[in-house]
């Protein structure tokens, strides 16, 4: 479903954890080139909107279903990181895993504020 030109809301990309500078830098470090930014994306609420109508900052997202989607995604990420951290000989060191989970929970909390 696409949005009309009059949609005043700011949304989040459906792939909220796979956007932004940190993710882009990871891709560049892995494959050696930067992907082109999309012009239209599917959002957390299921609409297709111009990329310019999305944000990663909770304080600027005005679409409530997108805020709820981003909150869930960040909480799920935090839980996954904590599970990996508990594995004996897991892939993450305790310090970075704790920091990543805290970062994700902080963002989830910010998205939950309305």
C-alpha cells in the first residue's frame, strides 16, 4: 500500500535496525562499497513512502504504528543480544553486548513515549 502525497506523518523504515550510518559503515567495511540509498521504502506500518519521510530518531516519528514497530524491533534486538551474551564462549564480549542491549532498550523506550 502506498501513501498519498498528503500523508503528513514521519515513519520508520520497516528494517529499522538495518538503516543509518552505523549499518552503512558496516556494509562498506564488509563489501568495500556503499549501497545507494533507496528513494521509496516500506515502513513499519506497511506503507510505501519516500525515504525522506522516514526517520531513525524517535522524537521525530509521528506515525504511531511505526513507533510501535520500532519499539518492538529494538526490544527484540536487545533480547537477542542478551541471549548471545549468556552463551558460554559466545560471539560477543560482555561489555559490548551489555552496551548494545542498553542502547536498543533506550531507543525502544524513546519510541514508546508518545
